[in-house]
C-alpha cells in the first residue's frame, strides 16, 4: 500500500473530500476521503547548512 514511511505528525481536514497528512520525514500526502486514495505527494526538503570555508581572506 502507498502510505507514509515514517510516523504521522499532523492531519488536516479539507472538507468535504480531502485530507492531508504530514509525517516525520517531511512528506505530505493529500488523500481523497471518498476513494481513500492518494491524490498527490509533496516532499519537504530541509536546506543543508553552509559548509565552513577552508580559505581565509
């Protein structure tokens, strides 16, 4: 089955036909309440911190 790989942290209801769930790994899934199927997925990407420079000015 298509579902979250990590624990679900939040749920948002979008009446009357949609439900959105967000998981620990930053994935958001929008579901159809009527068909119980996934409509779309989003993956939130965390920015990487800047790397320290080894050269001095």
